[in-house]
């Protein structure tokens, strides 16, 4: 095999820094792992049972590309009732990531620009690259707010898409109702597609969740079961949006993912009847604990939703701080994985309470330590 076989686009995509930490965790005996972006509670019993029953009933073949009809109908009914958009359609995707890929492939031509808020979910930049597009970065430091005037100033004749992720990964910041409305109105005014990544919709701790679809009927919503129902490995998501866009996404799914995993779709149907608000309340308590324990030593902005805090490194670069943390067997993610800046790091509080307490102890020690220590070899 020759390197000459590798497509040029692949050299513009870096291996995920998060995956590197996952791989490192597998080699450590008892790490304090605050790196993982997935719930630590179990998948609900009715969901597990529905998944197993689907397999036992041999519901393991292909479904329709759009998904099984009972699941589509349930999701469709909820959002038509909520937003009243007669043109809004739903289809089932192979995870939220699959939905994002399909949406961008359908919308973005080579040379088009996609506006993303920095810090961003790691996948956005690379999916835009795969489409031949260019990311237009909107800096949201230090408070991680989506400033609509910065967006307005960044729009060019090549701007095709704006991506909004609220609650946000990695910052936990949640856009206000006014911010969401302003962004939705701007996208409509300038005839720019707006993708709303709503995978953390359940986890809003200080204000009610607000979707851009409430204000802009052309909004393309990407959502799923991974975070809300601890179904990360089942790869089940959904999209809803204007029929013309959803039809094209479903067409592309025929030739890529084919369909979402069929047993997982039956599990998703059961998941819609599960009340997950107690888990959201528990994560709010964990958020409050971490902010209380760390707020005197770290600059903390965001954290109104999701299950992350994006903390400013108290010394050195974030990479230097994280390197030292890993030496203490604390696994966290440097902010450079999510950002053009290397000033912050992400921790996940989706972890058992004892793990959070151990993590707090190490972080407080690292602040007192005051800088990287020489490696003893």
C-alpha cells in the first residue's frame, strides 16, 4: 500500500483527541475518568427489553431507509404539534452524527462556507471538510454566547449553513431564548440554512430548552437518543425539517448508512415512553457540586446545560495542564480538541459521585502545584 492512495481530504482531518484519551484510559488500571461524553446511568429497562425482544422476533433486517413507521409517526406527531409546520418531516438516522453528515452533504457544495461557534463539537469542522466546504469561525470566548452581530459580520456570498449546538458540547453553554430567536431570524432573513444540533435538549438546568425551529420553520433539527437515554452504542437519531431537505437526506442515506439499526429503532420507540427527567435533575445536582467545589480556583463560564464544564487552565496552556493531569491519572480533554484556542479544558460530570470527588481532589492539587512538574524517568 502507498500513501499516494490516500485521498488528499484525509490529510486535512486529524484523529480525534477524544479518542486518544479513550485509548489511553484503556491502558490505565484505575483512572479518574472525566473525559467521557456519555451518560453514566444505565439504559432504561423498557428500552433494553424492547431491543432484546426485537432481536428475538427476528426484527434484525433492513428497515425502510426512513425508519420504521411507528417511530417516525411518534416523533413526527410531537414536533408537528409543537411547531405547527405542515411542511416539517421526520426520518430516522444512524445516530446524530449520521444525521449531521447527511445534512451537510446535502447542503454544502465545494467552496461553500459553514458558520460554526468556537468552541465547537469536534465533528463539525471535519464533516465540513469532507464536503469540500470551509468553516467560518465565530469566537465565543470568554462567555461562550452566540453573538448574532458577529454572525452577521461573518456572512459572505458563500455562506450556506449556520450550525447551532445548544446546550453546547464542550462548554455546557445554553443559548437564551433571545439569542436563539435572533439567530433563527438572521438565517431566515439571509436565506441561510440553519442546523440545530439538539442532542442535549433534555439537559437544561437553569432555563427551559428553546429550539430555533420555534422561530424559523426552515430549521433542520438533528437529535437522538444517545445522551438522553444512555443509548450511545445503539446509534439511533432522527432529523426533522423542511420536506425538500429531508427527502434529499433520506435519499443519501440509501447509499451510505442504508438505515438506522432496526432493533435499535424498536428500542427507540420504547424510549419515547420513558421519563428521564430524574436523570436530568441528578446531573444538575452534579453540575452544582462541581461548580461549588471548583469555582474558587477556576474561571467557570457556561455549564447551563449538557454534562460538561469548560474550565480555563489556571496555568500554562490547556495541553500542558491536561498532560500534568493525566500524569496524576485524571483524564480530561484539552480545549484545543474543540477550539482554535488552547486555554481551556473539558471535563464531564457524567460520572459516579466518588469519581467526581476524586477528580476535584486532583484538580485542586494541580492548581496548588502551580505548574508542570519534571518527568521522573
